[in-house]
C-alpha cells in the first residue's frame, strides 16, 4: 500500500480530536480536513494550555468545535458516537506545574483519559483511538535518538501521568478490544 493510499483512508471519516484547538490538535485538524475527513474538535480552553480558535482559522467553516472537557462523560457520550477515529491530545502538559501541584495531571491526564476510554468502550468500541504521549516518559536520554526499548523513567508527575494514560490505552486495547495505538 502506498503512503497516498493510506492517507486517502481518512476521506469521509468521522474524526474527534481532544485538545483540538491547541498546537498539535489544530495542525492535525488542518491536515485531516485536507485529506477529506469530517473533524470535530473538543477543547476545554484551559488557561495557558494553548487552545485558541485562531489556530483553526483556515478551516473554521469545515470543522465542528465543541467547548467541553474530556472529563465530562455526558459530552463525551455524544461526541464519540459514530466517530471512526479519536485522537486524544488533551491534557495538562506543564512539567513545572506538575512538580508543584500534581492534581491537575492526575485529574486531566489520568482521569480524563479513563473517562474517554470508558466512554468509547461503552458507546463506540470500534473507534480507533490514538494517544499522543511524551518523550519525557523515558526520562533523561541515555543515547540519541531515544529508542522505544529504553526503560521508562519519568522524572515528573506530568510524564508519569502521560505514561499511565498510555498504559490505560494499551489495557483497553488488550482487554476490551478498543483499538488503540500510542505515540511517545
């Protein structure tokens, strides 16, 4: 299969992007809309986390935006239904904040991911989930580039919460058949 053939696989697909108004989410949305996907963006617009409608200005009339939180099960029940793909990019990603206050990381990154996974399991178990982790899950680089076989050694609560979420995605894939892949 050629790269173009695999990218054409998004044409007409229903896609949900959590954290969709942030840097990564908005750029993914722009690319997916360009490939013909029908994209819904979920963003809680948490202060200082990068969510901004300006980020999707080029596609603002071709996406649906839902101002909600990944921890809101009622919203997620509605948003995950009928989606072919769910890209989970929402999260608390401030390493320094995680060292002084671990609770946003636990609440958003772990609890929010668990709510998303459980909602997908119950209301759309066939959706393909993609979780974006962080290289920080590996800790300090022993050698570059960092290989996937390097032992995990998170150095902060942010990195630990991301690793925990990644492992939850694997558990839901293995135990509940919710197809997912994780990127770190």
